[in-house]
C-alpha cells in the first residue's frame, strides 16, 4: 500500500472514516519531522499494534519559545516521505499551521504537576504546547494507539496523563531510545552539531551510565553529581540544566535507588545545541 | 426505544460503538441535571439533527468555586430520567466524578479572550471548568452535534470556540432561551427562589427588553444603564454584576447598536440566588 500524503484535517477525516467504520485499528506517531531511525522504530512499534499507521509531521509553533529554534528546525519533507514509504507507514499527515491552530484560536490544554520540573522549569511554554498539539492531533486522528520515544521521557509521561485525563481512549506506548553505536541518543537536533561537537556528544549518555553505576553501588545523587557535572564540562558541555534522579512515574526527586523504578535525566548544551537524554535505573 | 442509563465511560463507549460503525449521527446534550422544559427543547433540537441523542447529567465540580452551590445544586435523577423518556432521548449518561476526573487528574482545557469578561470576571474558575468538562464529554461521546441553550450565552460561545480549536469535529448548536409566560428564563436555579423572589424575578427579562427598546431608539448603554439598574434594585435585585451590550460573536463591549449582531447580557442576585439572562438586540 502506497503512502498517502494528506494536508488537511478534512482530508484526513475522509481517509480514515472507512477504516474506522471497518474497525481497523489506527496508530499515530506524532513527530516534528526531520525523521531518523528512531522515528522508524516508533513506526514499526505502531505497525505491530495497529493495521494502519498515520505519521504526523508538524513543527508545532506553540512548543517553541521566541528565542528557540522554531525557524531553523530542520524541515525535510521529501526525505521524511521516503523514510515512511520504506517502513510501510500508511499516511503522512503534514498539516499547515491553520489546520491545527485555526484563526482566532484561543484554546490551550495544560497538565499540572508532571510538567513543572526538569524541561518544564527550563522551558515554561513547552508542555502546554506539547499537550495542546497532541490533544488536537489525537482529536483529529482518533488513534487507538500512539507511540512516543522515551528520549523525551517527561513528554511521554505528560502526553500519557493528558490522554488519560481527557478520556481520549488512546493507548500511549513508550519505546526505548534508539542510539548511535557510541551511545548518543538519536535526535533531529543532532544535525546541528559540528564534527567536534558530535565527537564530544556521547559523553552525555556515558555520564548517565556512570552515575547509574554509582547509584546501583549504593551512592547518593548528591555525592555523584559534582563529579558527573565536572566530567560533562570537561567534555565540552555547559553546566547541565539538570542531572536528576526521579521517580519513573511521578518524576518526584529521589536521592538514592530504593527498589522503585527510577529515571536518571540530563539536559545540557553543547555549543549552541541543547541535548537531553535519560535512562532507566533500578537497583540490581 | 427505551432510555438506556449508563454510568461509566466504558459502558458508554460500548453502547455507542455499533451506532458509530453504522454511521448513525449522535447528538449530545450536556447538563447538570435538574432537567426542565428548557432541557427538553435542547433534546428535541438534537433529535431533529441526529438519530441518537445522549444526555449527560453531571454536576461538574470544577465549574463551581468553593463558596458556590455545588453541594446544594439540585440532584433529581429519577425525575430527569422520566423527562428524558418522555422526550425520547436514547441515553442518559450519569457518570461518577472519577469517570470524568480520574485519580491524579492534572489536565485542564482553557480558552482565553472570550472567557475573560462577564461571567469570567465574576467567576474566574467557571469557564476552565466548563471547557474541561465539555472537552472530556465530547471525547467520550464523540458526538456529531451538541446543543446548548442561549441562556448561558457566553458558555455557548466558549464551548463552540473550544470544540473548533481542538478540532473535535462536533457542531455546536445554540437554542433560544425557553421562558416562563412572564418572561423568566428557565433555569434549574429558579428552584432556589422563594415565592416573593419568584414574583420579582421577571424584572430581569423585562429590564433587558426595556434597554433593548432604548437601544433600538438610538440611545447609548451609558445613558440607559442607570435607570435600568435602579429598576432592578427597586424590584428587589442586587446591583447587577454586569448589564452590558456586547458584540454577539466576540463579546467586545459596545455602547450602541451599529447594525452588527449584538447581545444584551445581565447577571444579578435576587436574595441568595444569582440569576443571569440575555437577549439578542439588533437595530430595527
């Protein structure tokens, strides 16, 4: 089946209506485009759960602050479509901004609590933008399943909470982060890195692994953090925005492993590029 | 067809799924219960547009402030069910609070602009509660059409904007206010009025008609308001929270009729009971 490219909510609705009437399960992978192998894995996961998979490509203005990289965010639609054909996605939904934010738009979807620490503390606009665009995409697509990468771990939790709270009837599946052989998490923003920065970038994941090993040996974050930060800075990163151990469900701060699922999360700049990463940590 | 009473989102989904698969048009009338003849007219309007009509009865906690009448709001489910059977509604959806607000709920839907004047200025919590509960009910029911009374005119505009902005694909129909023979707008809160208050209450609608006549004669709100307020107070009302002429679409303040559709809106207390009303006004 060839990839269908649709650009309006009305065309999308018309395409999906007969599938829905037949009881076909529909999956959605919501992306900002600039698709890479990590996105391909998300599509494969959706295909494993659903007969039909829609991939949205929409650089969502409301999740970028004025000083952020909305304008220069990579837009590569022809390459995106080629990738989606290779992985057998069924629909590429590439709406214009007005299809998601109609003229006079005044409605926002917000999630409290989960959105406040970590990315929310650094990018206060971010999660209202994410929750708002995902609510709209979920309303337009009405998917049975949607798949998000764990690379944006807090986003995964926020979207899952929002979908449950609004009663959207969509299962939100998380997929482990896909990495380069040297450990760097795949991200569309890796394209911003110079060759030297690219060489330094794996220190982010390596630091997470080292801190995780320390935690599993019984050390506390408070004891491990200073060396880890020094290591990141020595590798060329900024002081991190955060390097935190958090409860894997609630994101409540933790200082040590105590047997409950936890997540180790980091964000730091490498030159002009802000990178984030996270890994699960559990006592051995 | 007998009235089906369902109390969970899952039971509702199961009941509606086959109708949806057959392409049956579904209408929703969202209410707080304590149904009266005004609600019956909303159901009749929905039946004119749809083959199946769901009426939700849910006293929504998030649209009441702590000092308001959530606890004493009239709850009359047996009488509500009897009325819905008489008017041939198909489904009474009476969810428990946890069906709409799951434990740990953290998501709110907000609409800016339209929600700020009038009721929004007096009841700052109100429209976030309304938009949030309506978004959830629309997600659960996925109606083709929903019908709201013009009695809560600002609410009608807010719900219509929210549904459009989120792309919920539901048509929001407004129905003219149903009134007692003496002009009092039907409202579940009229049950709070003493006999003496009930006798005084029609002054609210009469005042709107008198101001509208003055506007049609070319007078300005600023000139008409003082006498109108005096009349309301003489009839036993409080100073009104507002007595305003507004653009019928944007709710922007207006001082005179200029040919564009306008709305004259009022809110005032009669004893402990807050009453609202509004009428359309257009130059003759």
